[in-house]
C-alpha cells in the first residue's frame, strides 16, 4: 500500500484551490511557502507533527470537520492502471469521428454520414467491456461513456490545412476545455487515436509540454516524441508530428515513430506495412483522476496497443515489471510516457473474413520514456 497527500484535492472540494492559496496557507500558518507547495504536489516526506497540526487547524477554520482530520489529507495510491481508473466515478472515452466534407456538424454526436476508425472502435469496445466485467473493479465500478470528436475530411485530399481545419480545431478546443473542467473530481478520460484523427490528443500533448497546438516545431523540438507522416496520411499540422523528420534528426525521412532516449538522441521505429510499427501511450494521474492517450502510428498498431494495455497493464502503471519507476511528478500530477514497438503477426484469414480479424497475436514491446527526458521537457520553463 502506498499513501499520498490529498491537500490539493481537499482544497478543490472546498473551492479554495485558487491562485495564491499556497502563500495564504503559509502566511496564516507561519510556515514556509515551499513546505505547503510540497504538500500540494504530493512531494513532502515525513512532515513534522507541528506542521501537520498547523495545517489541520487552518483547514478546520475553513470548514473541514475536525473529526475527518488528519485522515482527509491522506489517500491510498491505486496499485495499477485499471485500479486507478476504477477509482474514478466516471470514465469518458473519446475517439475521432470523420464527417464527409459538405455535411454539417451540429453537435458532438453529429449527424450522418459519419465514420470512425475501425481499429479505434475495436479498442474502445474492448476497454468498455473490460471496465464493465473485470472482477477486480467490481467494488469500484465507474460509469463509462463513449464520446466523439468530429472533424471534416474529403476522400483523396490529404492536405487539411485551411479554413476547414480552423473550424475543426475550435470545436475540438471547446470539447477539450469541457473535458478538463471536472479534473480532480474523480473523472478519468481515455483518448484513442493519434492527433491526425483525434484532435484532443494534440491539445493534451501541447498542454503537457507547454507548446502551441497544431504549430510544428521549428528549430527546437519541444516534445520528446514525434510522428513522421506517410504521403497518404492526413497532413494535420502538429506540435509533435509532420511530413519531415523531427528537428535535430538527420538523414533520410523515415515514416514512423520517433522518441528521445536517455542521451537525448532520436530513436526511430519505422512503419513497415504488415511487418512492424509503433505507437505511444501517455498517462497522467492526479488522485482519483487519470488521463490517458493511446495511439499507434497506424490503426493496426493502435489495436495492438489497446490489447497490451488490457493484457499487461503492469508495464504502464506506474512501475514496469522490473520495479523501476519511470513516471515523473510535475504540476501536481504523476506522468509517464511509454513507447510501444509493435511486431505484426501473420494473418491467415482471407479478405472476405475481415470481420473476424482481431490481431490478438501482434506483439508489443513497451519502452518507457526515460525519466531524465521527461523531467527536462516537462520542466523546461
């Protein structure tokens, strides 16, 4: 069992978590502001009883029942990814939704003709089934809802920049802001699909690494992961993707997934049709709220990564099978990024049997992004 501090969440419940509260508590209690900051970020270890007494006294003055303290300041950290998800009251799953150019989008649950990536849909359904039936979650079973992020597309048109993209971005921005409103209140989210089809992923990554969404990096890479598009991909401008190699990577253009290793050198996992591919899982956790993005460079690798998340979740949260912690604390959250190298299995079914293909035998190797890389890019300013 691992305990953690829940001061930030307690203040949020009291509507007291706002700009300047750290200084206010420190001043009222006669404590150093950095001490309160460590409580808020769950970074303090072995606090003095005198400090805890002053903090409890301040909370009682603000309306916290005395008989709930100091217990209300503590929480038990869930032991795994899906247990952490299971502690949420509600889980929202977001996928991208294609709308044929020329049709109208009136609501996030938009009108036909629409479509969803087959592989994204498969991953979503498997996660929903797992969360609904897994025995380990029966005591904490959350409600699960699937939502959609609409965007326009024209068959055969790959350059999506222009007025249409502006409308799609604005719509996705509103959805993202609404998604973030209730963080810290026990609601978790899962984003499926890359930034080319799920624009919430672009906003999530840009927010995480403090850069502008849909604005490609120029000379300096601001995000330690990158997708180099193929010629037939939708050319969505991105803070962590594009038509060429990432800044600082030399040589011929390679289509696939890039990530920075512990020496801050770009490593490349190439997409080879029906042979190999890769993708990424990003997980952030704050108390009972978990936010996860899972996407492959191709749809099939998204499918494989979804299987890996369900079948060997211990590789993703928060320690790997060897016991090494690859997550970093930043902004009050615990953050981990996992590169997934996928080796495709040979499919024996014929084309007319596609409905029965599920690619269960594709192999996924999980490579945690190194802590030093995460620390540098998450705390770059």
